[in-house]
């Protein structure tokens, strides 16, 4: 549903023109759900595009991370952790500095001398100051003198140096490194959009190092994991897009041969898996073609979540090698991969896709206990303790409101299970179960309910 706003605008000549702006209602906006469900907030004093995650939002993030981390461990991924900053030279080598300078936060410079310190850097033991530059840097600039650091805009160079930290053998490959890594992009204010586009976001980032003979099979496994993740999250409405280079653009690196090899790998995988896809020239990364998964928001706008990219070029730039079966040094291939894309954007899409009613296994609060009166509070707390011991996230509503008001509030909070307890439930060691949809399941033995809810959570069932 949309509201139409008519706006009369005065012109210099004193006449008036009419414009019509179609504005979506907030009923299914992820920012509204973030506020109403107590998941996240924004504060202008902190900065635009910088979400603050509240306790329930942090639980949601942690649940998503633990789910994917376990799936990755079972598939041979190895967790790593890297710093939030890196030397500017790192991103010159990768090419990101020259290709995406306008989206990188200004460098922080360690001065070479005391004189430089006064010119470039205000420093004290408790200072959070950053350098200021008299003139804006251009994309082709080499950057400031001195040892410069930037907030990392992506994780791949850090993972590359984990690969380079020891001599690798063909027996070590595929090497699958995975990190929930927070990155920083200096998005313009007009481009920011709730959690859909922020200035800091956490990627479920993985970089896989493979031999040329392994790349086809490994890329197919990457896509299969992405499809599995979307299925579990009940995100079935997506479009697969193969992004190729734009022949008219000069932003790309590497040889035509390398690009053709990477393109062949991606096209073979989508054909093998039977995924309907579109081809878009100009949507490739600067170092290689990619497969993106686009999902609609509540307004039908497409947003990229998962991505998988084949890269023959960064291994060349960083001189990556492994010892082959013949005892000689060979060049590996990199696969860049993210299933969520970013936790922030994934949560935005999930909230709008499910209209705030997240699957029970994801819900920050999975059950709400409502004692009919104060004398039933002790039993409600006893039930809550048993649910917590079964790893169910539960709250007890101890407010002095009427029972019907408490039930309504729990439904508005999209809590999957609402458990009312009174004299009869306490006597029978039971709970009266309602769903957030207002369906009344009636009285149920507590042991039976615990079995039901834990099974729904364990199997990540769509139904309650």
C-alpha cells in the first residue's frame, strides 16, 4: 500500500507547479521493524550509516553467524580473524586504492619525523584524531607520504597474507579461509539506506585458494552452499546474475585469457546446477567475473546478497604460489565468496521478507511467558528456567498489565510462541499455547511443548 503526497512548489515567477511523490507506508520497512522489535538503532551523534545493535539485534546476528560458521566447518572452511585496518600499500598492490578510492575512508598517517607529526597528525595518548588533508585525494593519487593506514574496505588482501604466511603445497589445497570481517566504505550520505547500505558492515567473507584443476568443482560447491543458506533462511525469491566485464571500460586488470578462464568456470557451474540466470556486462569485479544473487526488498528493489567470484589476477599481483606434485612452484586461483553478502543487508531483507515474523530459530525471543496474575509469577519463572535449560530464548512478562494486553504486545513483537499460565496450568504442569498469528493451540503439557519448540528450532522448520 502506498500514500500519495501532493506537493505545491513555488517558482521564481510566482506560479505553482504540482508534483506527486509516491511514498511507501512504513508497515513493512526494515527500519520500522528494527525500532519496533528492539533490534538496532541509529544515532546522529555516532554518525550516519553506522547502526547500533541492541541486545536482541546482537542475538539475531550471533544466531546467523553460528549457523553459517557451523555449516562452513562441516565443509572444510577454517576460521580466521584479521585487523580492521591495513597499510595503504596493501590496497595499492591489490588495486583497490586506484579503483575504489572514492569509497575508502581517508588514510591515517604515521609521521616520519616530529615536524611531520605537527603538520599531519594531532596525537595524544587518548586521542582519536585522524589526519586531515588540505586537498582531497584523487583516485590516481599515490596517497600521503609516510606510513599510511586505512580502514579496510575489504578482507581479501588480509586473507592473501594468511595464505602467504607459510609455504603451501598442492596437498594443502583447496584452502578455505573464512571470516566474519567488518569492513568500512565511505558511502555518500545520499546513498545510505538503513541496513541496506551502511558505512560499516560485516561480511561472511571467504577466500578459497585452489589449483587450476580444482577450481570448477570448488566453485560449484560454493554455489551449492549459497543455495542451501537461502533455502534455510526461507529466501526463495532471487535472481542469479552473471557479471561480466564491460569491453568499453578500462577499470579491469588482467589478461583476456584469465578473464575467459574465469568466465568459463562460472558459466559451467550455473549450467551444471540448472540455475536460471541473466548476464550483465559491466557488473564484474575489477579483477574477475562474478555470480551475484539478487533479492527484492518490500518495494521490489533488487539488492545483492550472496556473491561468488573467480579470480586469476590477485594471485598474480601478490605472487601467490604453491608447490605442485612435480616439485615446481605454481600459481593458485582464488575464489571470493560471501553467502549473506553482509549481515546488515541480509537482516534487512529477512525482516522485510518475513514482515518482522522471523522463523522461530532466528527469533531473538522465541517464547514469552505471561502469568495471569502475580501469584502465577513463580510458576512462570519455573517454566522459563526449564525452557532456558533446553536452549530456548524466553522472557517472562512481569508487568502489571492485563493479560490480553500482554498477549497483544507479544504478538506485535512477533514472538513465535506465547505461553499463558494460571492456576490450572500450574496444577497440571502445563502451558496454554498461542502463536503470534493468534492461533490458540490450547493447554499443552510442558514436556510436550518443550519437545515441540526444540524440534522446530533444531530443524529450522518453517511451521510453528
